[in-house]
C-alpha cells in the first residue's frame, strides 16, 4: 500500500509518498510560496528531480499539482491515485484530546479547528491541507498525527504551571509540548539500537533544530518536555528565547513595548540570532565563532549550556537513564554542540568518545565509550516515516499505531 504524508504550512505543502510496510520513500517534494505569483513545486522520484514554476493560488491547487505529478508518466511514482491507501497529515496541536494518531472524521476536524486557538500559526494551515486532500482524494482514509500526542502522558506534576488553577480550568493553560512525533520516533529507534524493549527505555531525547526541545522518556513514555503551552519555552532556539523571567515582559511593557512587538522579540528576534546578532543558523555561527566573532561563540555556549541544564534536570526526574539522544539538524550534525553539552558529565554516567562523536552524523551511531553507563546516540529523526506508519496501521496494516 502507498501512503502519502502531508505537512501543510502557511505558504507551503511538503509531501512524501511511502511504500508500506517497507517504509520506502517513492517520491517526495514540496510546493512553496503558495498564494504568491511565483509558486514552485520541487519533486523528486527515483533519483530524478523536477521543478515547476507556476502560480499556485491556494492549498487546494497545490494539492491538485502534487497529485498530478505523482501520477505523471515518467516522473510520477504511481500509475493511478487509487494506489494511495491513506494520507497521513502532520497536525501541530491536538490539545488534551488526542493521545495518538487518529482517522479523521467530522468530530476530529472540529477538534483540530477548536485547538487552532492554541496553535494559531499552525493548526489552521494543517486543516486547510487536510480539507484539500479530502476533496481531492474523497475515498481515501485521512489520518492526523499530532505533535502534542506523545506528550499527553506527561503527568500533572510536570504539565501544570504554578499559576492560579482556574487558568487551567477556564483556558486549559498547561504544558503541552511539541516535536512529539520526533521524540517518539528517536526513542523507539534508541530502544532498538541498544536492544531494549520500547516500553523499557529511559531516555533523554534532544531535538535540536531551528526549533529545539528536550523530552524525558520513562519506560517509553514522555514524562516531561521543555516546550510548554507554546513552543517558546525551554531551550534557546534559532530565533526563540526559551526560558526567561516573564517579568521582563512587564518591565518592557511599562517602557512602552506593545504586545505584538514583545511577541516578535521573543519568538523571532531572540535565541541564537538575538544573542549573536549574526544568524539563527548554527552552521554560520560555528564558522563565525571560528573566525573570532565573540557573540557567535557566546550564542553557541549559551545554547549548549541550556541543553546541559535540561539533561541534568531530566537525569534527576528519571530513575536511571539508558540513553541521551541527539536529533534534529544541529543534534545530528554538530559534533561541537554534542561535545559542549556532554563533556565533564561522567558524574551522570556519560563518557563521550571524541573520535566517534567527531565522525558521527547523517546516520544512527553511538558516540560514547563502550563502558559509558549512559549511551549517547545520534539518531536522524524521521517524522514522515512515523506518520506513514501510523496511517498505515490505522487503515489496517500490520502492527499497532505508534510502534515507531
Ligand atoms: P532543522 O530545523 O532540524 O532543519 O535544523 C536546522 C539547524 O541545523 C540550523 O541551525 C543548521 O545550521 C543546523 N545544521 C545543519 N547542518 C549542520 C552542521 N553540519 N553543523 C552544524 N549545524 C548544522
């Protein structure tokens, strides 16, 4: 069976077509700049890449274009759209309701719409993508896979803020966490790599990309995570501040900063970009730091220090840690970041192997010395594959939903 995975954003749709259960990618691509005069589709199938530039006024048209290229003789991956047995959609917010992936029906659509209040920058676009796919593939099962679902196992003690309780009762203000599909995927892969049952793994998973979060995983379930009510909390990110004293906002408001400016400062102008004044991109910062740029170096240090603090905190939360996992563009590729996070951590049972760490990247590998009590693993994340598996299993494929 073929499963199409869709990730719809504000002006783009990314897609991958999987052959299941082999989980082989048959084709992938994206449509970008939807709604602008110069939209573009980039498509790769069997090693051949094509690009198409034409006006794509809506997500609906983008979906039409994607389906057309998937069946295009010579460039497509299927002879007929009826070969697609399910479509899996990435949805950012599933509130407290969705503890796993689900087949989409009217009730699910209503809920995703309701949770748009909690994720106004994401859920509405995810929903547009789902509706377009439903219209274009009316007989095909549609599945929603939520970024928040893996974290619904976080207990009250970790998901409640010490704010007046009625804010939770009236407005559902609590920690939700994000990147759940990635944390779940790498935790399952970590269990496989160290020969543990997935329900018997204690791990600290660090997703370090442009957005960053850490999760504490006890017996295969998320018990805490650094992102909170929104993705702003926790680690230093490309342009987000992560943890800071919220009273700074009151102080700045008193000085005349309005709400929109403060929002922009915290989400778009802080983090690596804010500290360095150079870039939000770790590769650029590493280069500039090597060339002697002090603020680029400081941004990297602060970034790693914050990850280190969370690894320490989650070591205290878990009763024993089997593995610390690095994933995401930075986690997978920056040996420097892994070294700065993990060095001098033998008291926590972490003994990095500098050579293995320097050589890791782009593939699953262990980067600790053989007798390190806690293993440090580099695992490329694959959220699309996890979504494809969930969709496949929910329409009757082998296995249980969420096995990877
Ligand atoms: P993501 O959001 O997962 O795509 O990750 C993007 C981040 O990964 C950016 O900050 C990139 O600079 C960073 N990144 C990608 N490759 C490397 C690399 N080889 N070394 C350091 N950072 C990298």
